C-alpha cells in the first residue's frame, strides 16, 4: 500500500501522522505489527482480548461474572467491558483514519496552490522535521512516565465501586489487579499518545501558518482557500467515540443500578464536550492570525478597487464624462459593478478561523451517540430520537 512505504522512499511532502513511532517499532519487533504498515485490525483484536479475557476468566472461576450473591457482578459493570472491547480497539483503529485524513490535508496545501514556489523548500523541511520528531523516543518516554505517575499517584480507592466485582474477603482479587495495572495503563498510554499526536499536528500547522501562504480572500469557502482544514476533526472521530463510550458506560451503570438522575450528568458532559472540542480544534486556531491579516489587507485593497471601479462608472454613465479607455472597466475578471460588488462581499465575509459546521459535526456526533444510550435508560428512545430530529430540521 502507498501509506506503507518506508520513510526513506516516501514523498517529501507526504506527512504520515502514524508510522514509525516508538510503540509501533516495539510491536513490530514482537511481530504484532507488520514490517510495512500498521496492522491496526490485528493489534486492536489482540489488545481487546489481552485486556478483557483474563478478567472474564477470573470472574467466571470466582463466580463473579453473573452471580449477584457477591454483589454487583462483572457483567453489570459496563465500563470494564467497554474500556477493553470498545475504547482500546477504537483508539488503535483510529490510527488508520487519522493517517488518511491528515495525509490528505497536508497534500492539499500543495494541490490548492497555497504554497508558492519560493516557500516550497521550507514547506518540505517543516514536514521532514515534524516527521523526525514523530519518530523520536522521548515523547513516548514522557507518555509512559505520566502513565506511571498516574498509577502511583491516584489511589486505588477512586475505582473502589468499579472494582466491587473483584473484591474478595482477603482484598482485591486477580481480576481487579489486572484492571488496575494492565487495562488502565494500556488505555491511558493510548489516550496520551493521541494527545501527543494532536500536539504534533498543532506544531506542523503552526509552522505552516508562518509561511507566506497564497490565500485567496474571495475564495468561495469563505476561508481564503483553507476550507479543507475542516476535515481535521474527522481524523479523531474514533478517538472521540472511544472517550465518549467510556464515560457513557459508567453513567449507564450509575443510572441503572444507582438511580443517578440525568440532570447531574449535564455539567460533566458539557465540560467534556467543550474541553475535547477545543483540543481537537486547537491546530486550526493557529491560522487565525494569518486569516485576519489577509482579510484586513484584502478589505483595504478591494475597497479601493471597488471605489475606483464605481467612480469611473459614475463618471462615464451618470455624468457623461469622457474617461477614455480604462482597463478596469473592460477587465473580464471584474465584469460589471454587480460582479465586483459580489467579490467585495465575499472578501468581507471571509472568516477569521477555518471552522464551520462541517468541522463541528465530527466532534458532536461521536460524543452524542453513546450518550443517547445513557438517556435511553431513563427516557423512551423514541422521545429522544424525535427531539433530536426536531432540533436538526
């Protein structure tokens, strides 16, 4: 496959967000990942089984899988299963989607003519430097260190209720320890890894924004030709879904078994949606300064152009003056006054940040889908769907 070429033979303007970073290199050494590629399907299946099966087997042997005599059984703790069978696989499968989306976005800087010839070498160097940073070990050493600090610093009592199925008379059983020191670290490392990748894209876009980009103020996308950047949140759809699923699974348990009211979940849900949304959109904000300066400059230039065009039209057709041959009146690019006013309006409507509805939906939808199930524990599903339909149409 094209995205599985070695780094040495890759196109210099071809940026791959996931390829040879430290965890992938380790997994290739043990045969879990292929030599050329990511092997996301096999890795997702492996880590799902690796994290989940030991817990289920232990719970079954200890009669804690279905038996309520010892308290809430393992099957009633949806968060454990969703974390292992849904969230962890999604965080791995997301690598393939992010690879394709980010690769396409970076290529469009060239394809859309935003990189002028004098800036191309710098553009290529930025990609090379970011690729080198992607493959360094130290960011992942920090990820592992933060995960270790999380394991040491956060008391096990914070998971006391979630581990009630694993509590024996003598203390926490094997299943509980496996969740704390295998499942939790795997999930945390994968999640922190995605935060690092978003940071990497932030750096890449920040350096792009410092180039002399050939923005088009009157571009139909109302973003100077940067409208394609709105695809970025699609790269993290599965990451967003994984996080939302983990939250929803815990809240479903609390709703069904502990009668937690939905009203109490509104603030945590809103906080998560806002914080995660800002995180995903952060790389797009770096273009704001460039877009603002481009719009300001264009407003002055197009205003002067429109004034000159209008003045000549008024002199020729209203005052009946002989203005001679004027290129500005005969230019097919500008056309009649109505056309030039349309161009000016397009410049005036240019946004100051490359964010629109198509950019927000890939964040909101994967957050909302698991939450519909949470709401369905207390509100009839048809009522929820009808409300959503009315809100959308």
